[in-house]
C-alpha cells in the first residue's frame, strides 16, 4: 500500500465522498434509516441534476428552522 501515507507517516488530508447506498449501509448499523419521502426527494434531486449547494438549500428550506 505505498502512497497512502506521507513521509511524516501521516495520512494525506484529502477526503472522499460516500455514495447514498454506502452511506445507507453504514447508517443501518446505527439503526438509522432514510424515510421513503426523503429517499424520493433525493431521487428527484438526482433527476433534476441539482448541485450540492442547490440540494442543501432545498433541504434547509424544507426542514430548517425559520428565524
């Protein structure tokens, strides 16, 4: 596994993104499951091709607290 650490022995600061299915499998271990409505909403986001920022805004508008 060469290339996974730097000379100092630390891991690189780059991250990675989990897909929805991978995240669902990890969440299931904790007993967390996405509702049918939320799953449908994310499928709609995919269909529309929304950017991450547009997705965040849509979720915040629907579920966020109003000030």
